[in-house]
C-alpha cells in the first residue's frame, strides 16, 4: 500500500512499484520542494531514504512533469537497491521513449543524458536513436491528417487480447447497424478533410466481413474523393483471407495489408485460441502478394509455452517471406484479456533473449526499426517495435505513435486526436467502447468530431 502526501504522484509511483511486482508492500512517501530541489522521502520497512533531484521547471506544467519524473526515479532507485533487479528502460514508464527523446531534442538537450539518469540501458538508448533516425524524413513532414476506421469483429477472442472484440458468432446481429453507422460517420468527415496522409482500417479482423460488407466500407471511403495515399487494411487472421476480398481491396486502392499470425507454431496458435495454422499463414501471404500489396506480419514474443528457440523459428519464417514490415510485440497483460484471469504477473523465461534476437535477426535481414512503443505490464519491461525494409515504413504507424498529425477516427472505441504542435497539446474525442452504445450514439459523436476539427 502506498501512502503519499502528494496524491497526483501516486499513479506514476505505482507504475514503478508494479514494475518490481511489489504492490503488496507498504510505502510512505513524502514529496516537497526545497531550494529548487525535489525531495522524495521514502519510508520502507522501517528505514527512511531521501532522494534529491534538481528542479528545472519554469511553469506549473513543467513542475508537474519533472516532479513525476523525480518520484518515479526515486522509487526505481530504492527498489533496485532492495531487489537487485533492473529493467531495460529503467524508470521510464507511462511515456513512449521516442516521444521523450523528441521532447528533449526540442529543448536543445541530448536525450541520452536523460536516459542515462533514468537508468535506461545503453543498448536501448542506442535503439531509440536508431528509430529516430529512420523517422527523420517523416517527422520533418509532420502535419496533415490520418483517418482510422475501426471494425471490432473477430472470428474468436485470443487469450491475450483486451480489445472490445468478441467472437463474430456472438456479435453478428450488430454488423448491419454497425456498418450503417460507420458509413454515416465516414460521410460526415468530408467538411474537415484537408491533407490526408494515410487511411487505416483496423480491427478486430476486418476480413471477417464478407465482400458485400467490406465493399460498403470501401465505397464510403471512396465517396470522400481523396487523392491516392497510403491505404492499409489490417486484414487479420489468415483463415479469413479469400481471393475475392483481396481483389476487392486492390480495386478500391488499398496498398497495404496486415497478415497477423502472431506465431508460426500450430501448437501455440491452438493454446492462444486461434483456429488457423501456420500453413494457412503461408497461403494467405502468397495470396496477398499476388495482388501487389505491401504486407505486414505481426509476431508476439512471450506467447504461452514458447521459449527463445520457438520464437527464433517464427522470426525465421516471417523473414523468409520477406514482407515489407514485421512487427514484434512483447506479450502484455491487459485488463479484459482471458490471460489476466489466470495470472497476475508475466514472468517469461528468456523474454529478453527473444527481443535481443529479433533486433539481431531483423537487422541482419535488412529491416530497420521505424516505430516503437511500450505498454504497462509488458513481459520484462520490453517494447513493441515495427520493422520495415528501406522505403517501406508505414506512415500511419509513425503518425499515430509520435502524434505528429491529426487522427480522425470512426467506429466503436475509436479515439480522434487533434494536434496543436505550437501549443504542445492534444485534444481527444473517444467513441463508446461497446458496440451497442456506439450504435446508439454515433450521430452525436459525429457532431462532436466536426466541432473538434473545425467543421461546425
């Protein structure tokens, strides 16, 4: 249990406490400012320690930012000394490493100095630098808009999944009303669209829809009359791929497709609740390749029962196919996932080796890390990372992770973001998470979105 005299610091502190798996321990924390220094006094098991850091803040916003950083760092240093444990990104929690690096650069500072202070490992500091270098041409051209369309329907729900998706057999009676809502939402965007950088139709598993249902979504986008741009469909599981869906997608201007096997082990696929096989992944990939799409393949490190050699095998299979992108996720324990019902903490043997192996093998195969992000409760405190062949990075992924363009999002659980770079702030509009509530409220949400983006 945490007792602190500064309640708004508690969430930041608890992120670090959870990292060390010490939520059951008792801590007393006293925070105050003295002589332009942050003092974090922590009482733990009868002993008291003071952690003192400089306060470079010039306004209230900066004060809070640096105060949070000092509290996280204090608890990380205490718990490291108590347990002997360290983590790949040190005391960095609750913020994307690349975003923090960009913030430091904007202030004229070398982000490596801050990363060192926050106990980020040298290898990960260099890795963040690699990602920033690949992102440079995209970051220079930041601005504009990206469109996201969410289709939260899947054949079944995987054990690790926390999305709002449910098996389509249980939600199919919502599909007609859902598509009608999405059609109206897409049509409502026309007054606010100016410079669209990319379109992304995400899931769930969009290809769980039949051709007629998919075409209604595609036709609604086509009616906006946008110039050609990057256009992605996160098609999803290989067992829902068909020639007709791929042909339809190509004919409507889609140029990127996601094939998401997560593993090439049939045994693992069965454990995590997927009904397809590795052979179906190979077949879906070859089918999609014939239509000229840039293809992304998703893998997850740390799936149930897999060790380093199992993950090596999946990586080898993905690399052998030579897709434009390979995304490597670290398994994360999320609220709403079946996996969280059976375990409170992820302790995965060899997870660090899996991530190191992905960096080694993908780099050797000519892939570059082009975007990354981290989530709470990720195994070993590692990251998710997208890798691309030269010239094949996905604009949408960079934009949405670095928040360098407006994101105009429709569908259940979609979050629109308007970026104000001059003011260093973002305004958000979230649609209802569950499908019935979204259907009931989609028209008022459209009006709010128009207001957010200046269409009213």
